[in-house]
């Protein structure tokens, strides 16, 4: 018998891809708007580890929004 872990769970609210120099470095899976908000606040907090990335792409299924430190919100759906 095979046991599968991590499948058939709740669908994510959004997936945040953290980028540095145009390369995807890490991702955060958010299961609520509050989790997403808290993660994005870290991107805009000086001295936080996540503020060292230069761009964030938040994916909502087929739509995405990009943030960078200069323009804050760069592109949307």
C-alpha cells in the first residue's frame, strides 16, 4: 500500500516567488490573505531577510502581480 503525503490538501491562496537578479530563489505558499500580507510586509521591512530580494512575483492561479523595491507594485493582472 502506498501512502501519499501533501496531496489533496487545501488549495493555496497564493504562491510568492522571491527573486534576486532575475532568478527565482525561493517560494512561499500562502493559504490565506493574512499569510500573504505578512510575507509581503517582510519584503518591505528594512533589515529583514526577505528585503534582500529585489523582486517578488505573487501568483494567483493564472494571474500574477509583481513587486519590486523601486516601484512597489509593478504589474498586475
